């Protein structure tokens, strides 16, 4: 059965009226006429607010959220911030302004610049602070990487042990030095014994004369 739907223009003062449905006979059957009041109501800035609120309440109730309780909780959480006064911190330079300004002027005069504003000094000071902060953060990350130990991790297998190798080489050097010291000591002892055996002929003659006088 064919259905004919037509829209009628809403006259002034018809806001809030329910949509009208009119049935009329047509050559092919029945015709249905629906007014566009409901559609215009949704498009009307002042007429669709109640419907939007109802939709929000319906969605919140389906999700199990109580909007009144949530609003009260938010107000209670932010109650400490009500009436507080926010003050901005003073922008203090990271480096001493006077020595830095003097140093910048010395470098600028070589390039033909005679005036350096105070904003340049502040900017360079902040840039230096930011650069130092970045370097320190990177060094901190590197030290944390060096402190990580994978000895107890079953997915890592130790291939080399540099510390044990260094200890082994130190022990070899210690033994080699001890061996050289013993060799030098033996050489000195042998030299002392050979001297005692080979006496001076003059001393031997004097000893012989002393014995004859006795």
C-alpha cells in the first residue's frame, strides 16, 4: 500500500504541539500526512534542550552513573581551589647576569655589535640551563644502563668476563715480578760467594807474615 508523507510549514506559536497525522484517501490507497513540528523542534536551539537532557540522562542511567553524585563529588574535590590566588614565580636567570653580560659584550664587540639587550642574556642563561639539564638526564640514563645486571636472567649467557681477565693478567705480572726478584737475589748471592773465595794476593801475603811472627 503506497504511503505519501508531506511536511507542513510550522506557523508561529506552534512550538510544543504534538505531531499531527492525517489519513486521507488516495487513488492508490491511504495517504498519511505528518507535520514537521517535531523535526523543527529538534532543529530549534530553544526547543531541543529538554530532549538532549533526557537523552543524556537515559545514557547515564543505562551506564549506571548518577550525574548528581558525580557533580557533587567534583565540586567537593575542587573545593580547595575555590578562592585560591595563583601567583607566577619570578623568572630568575640560571647564570650570573652581570658577568655573563660582560662576556657577551666582549664577544659581540669583535663582530661589531656594541649593544646587547638584557633579554639576550636571559635567553642564553635559560638555554644553558636547558642544555645542562639534558646532558645530566642523558648521563643519568647511561649510569642506570651500566648498573643493570643480567647475571640472573636466563635469556642472557655470559660470553666474556673482563674483570676476571684483568685479575688473571695482574696475577701473571705479579708472578713474573716475583720470579725476576728471586733471580736477581740468586745472582747477588753467587757474586758474594765468589768474592769471598777469591782473596786479594796482597792481603794473603800480609796474613802469612802475621802468622810467621806469631
